C-alpha cells in the first residue's frame, strides 16, 4: 500500500538528518495517514479511504465528504473520487 493521501495527494518527502557535527544522512518524512470509513450521504454508502490528518480536518471544515466533492475541481481529485463526484452530482440533479 503506497503512502499517499487519496484526497489531497500528500506523499513522502526526502530530506537530511543533520547531526551536531553537521554530518548529513538521508531520511524520509512520511505523511500522517489514517484509514477511515467515510459516509457519502447523497449516495447512501460508505467507503474506506486512507487519508492524511490534514485532509480529515479539511473535510470537517468544509462540512463532510459530500460538500467537499461538490466544491472540489475534478482535476484535483483522484480517479476514484472523480467517479464518486459524478455519481453524487447525477443523484442530486433534478429529475425531469
């Protein structure tokens, strides 16, 4: 399983450990990822996703996954969330 946030795309970064003697050795900064089960109210279904804690705070601020998907541009979203966004907008559009 890759260490990438499914919503924001955050991934690991590379840097240096710097000792007191100014010796430098490579190290990896890993994102703080958690696995959560999120509910999409508009589609009446749940899905398990691997998100950064920053993405969880963003979802809380915006008002949930439904509101985030409606507001976000499709170019920013992953393929999985693009399809969910399309399903959500289709389900909420007025039927004629």
